[in-house]
C-alpha cells in the first residue's frame, strides 16, 4: 500500500512503543510526519523513538507520557501536547489492553473499558480543538473484529457488578467504533474539516495477546497464529484511514481477506449494534459523565 507524502503534518499516536502503533508511527515518520508518541512507559517510548529515527533519519519524534488508565495522566498528557503544538493533523487512538485479569483504572473503571474507550474519549476531547481548524485533519480510532460480539451494558459500564474479561474487551472495542461514528456525526454537523474514521488490524502478531486465558491461548496457538499477519500488515488499515486521500469521515477499514483476518485494507462494515445512533448518543453522554470531558462539537 502506498502512503502519500505527509510532509508538514503532525500526528499523535497512542501506544506507539510496539506492534501496530509502532509500525504506523514508523511509516508516518518515513513519509515526513512530525510524530508525538504518547506512551505509558517513557523509557520504552524513548527506545521506540530511537528506532523510528533510525528508520526515518531526520524525522521529528517526541515522547509524551500517557497512561490511559488514569484520567489525571490523560489530562497532563493533553496539556503537554497542547503546549507544544498549536495544531494537529492526526490523532490515532491505537493503544489498548486485551483480556487482562480483572483490575480497575485509577478512576475505578474496569481496565479494558477505561483504557480502550474512556481514556481515548477523554484524550480526543482534550485535543480536539487543535484539529478542528486544520484542513484534512483526522481522528482514527482502532477497533477490532471482536466488536462484532460486543454489547454495551449501560447498566454496568464500569463492570463493577460483574466482569467477564472477554466480554469486557468486546464491549470496549464496540465502544471504540460507536465513538468514532458518533464523533463523525458531530463533526459533520458542526461543518468543520476534521474527519473521524476507524480501523481494525484483523488478526496480527502483537503483544496484545499476552493476557489470553489458557483455553484461548491454546486455540490461538493452534488456529490463530497460522492465520495471523505481521504487525506491519496489521497497521495498514490504520494507515489507510489516516492517509488515503479518498478516505472519508465515518468510514471503517480492515483487512480484505477471509473474515477480515488478513490482507490489504478495504472498507468494512460495523455491526448493526455499532451503527445504532441512539446507542451511540447514549454512550457519548455516559462517557462525558464518567470522564468529565465535554467536547466542543
């Protein structure tokens, strides 16, 4: 897939120390993007920045500490990014956690929903004004094929009553896609140049699977890994959503192969639950209430 020149653009990528985020950030830097790596571990962020500049000599790569499982950290990271950048062209909400044993964020939310959705919701809201006046600016949120089995439990969003880690992950990925659709609706209604898009990597070999329960890990070794693609291939849907001149707000990209597991990116569709506009609005309102972040659109 050809990624056009991104010279003059500035991008923030969450979770860029490894996997899909690292691969996407590397390609963007090679195409001329000034990169901001928003990472939980500053040392790993520095190591990633060094590897990116080795692959893209002369690239501008900076690191900002961001722990999406802490709204205080999200606020601090947004303030640091805002202080250094009057404008942003691209925000890629990529970081995530999958299937960990139950734990809560610093603010009391189940870790997967709090990190994957609420942390990115808050970060986007706190940075959005830096994108709204920039022609061609985009917010790309990374979802998953797992969104297809996800359901939003509005009665227990934080999974305080019951938490099943696979269901909680699927809920968080459904929330990512619903957030992207609702954000695009609001951006379009406001008449601003910023677009919201989503992507998913299919089945890619990354460290995201490190928390797989024993039964799922056996299945992954037997059936998943033979059909998994590299992290570099898994990053292509994100890169297409971020850079394809023909891409439009509200679109969702994933691998074009069998069951969207592998292959080069193409337009894919969210489930009916993901496209439920009433549920999207309710999730937005609940997310504002839980994070305290109110968007300007």
